C-alpha cells in the first residue's frame, strides 16, 4: 500500500487540527 | 495522517521538533501535541506496535480510559513486539484503574507481570502494586 506523505509540515498540522485526526510525523534520511 | 520531513531538505523541521537522528517518528494528536516518539529503524511488526502505542497514549491523554485500555490491551498481546507490549500491559492496568477506581486492576497487572515480560522495567514498575 502506497502512503501519501504530506511534505508540508505546517499544512499537515493544520489538516490534522481541522479533521481531528492524529498526525504521524516521520523524520527521515531515506530518498524521497 | 502521515507527514514526512527529509534531513537534507527540511532541517528547520528537525530543529523545531527536536529530531536528532533518523529515522525519528512522532505521533502527535490533532492539536499538535506530541504523544509518542521513537527513534531508529524497527521491523514492521515493532513499528506498527509503536504506532498503536502512540494512539493509546493519545487516548490516555484525552482521559478516554476505556479506549486507552482497549488500545493498550491490543498492543500488549502483540507476540512479536515485546518492548511496546510490556509498556502497553502496564498502561492497560493503569487505564483500567483510572476508569474503575478499583485497585484490583493494578494488582492483577502486577500479577500478570510475574509471568509476562518478567525482565522488563515495566515489570519492576508494576511490582509495587503486588499484594
């Protein structure tokens, strides 16, 4: 299953707040 | 909702959230408060168990003790992820106690640690609830 990663952290925070859903934040060095 | 920051492209995000190593994974609740963090590579079963543990911590933080206990119990029964399972067993007992006010919930948790995760720090923490 492909994960649709949000790359804009602030947008992700806003979206989590608006939707009431938790946010998974992955800090990585892997190729993106 | 998944979001990702790359060490070479978003160093400011690393600084902002105190991420000092990769991979670092944070579980934030909807208002942006960090509820769980783990660092370093994990095999898939352990990774998923850590995510579930984070969601259980978020339920605990909301004071939703019934949901928290259910989530912790699920993680505590993960056969291939002993470290988060031991922590989850501890917090499942706490959640049951917080929901019921019955200290027997803690005593039964201490008893469970006598046969499961016996060498874990969580077993030591729960030992004070015995007898």
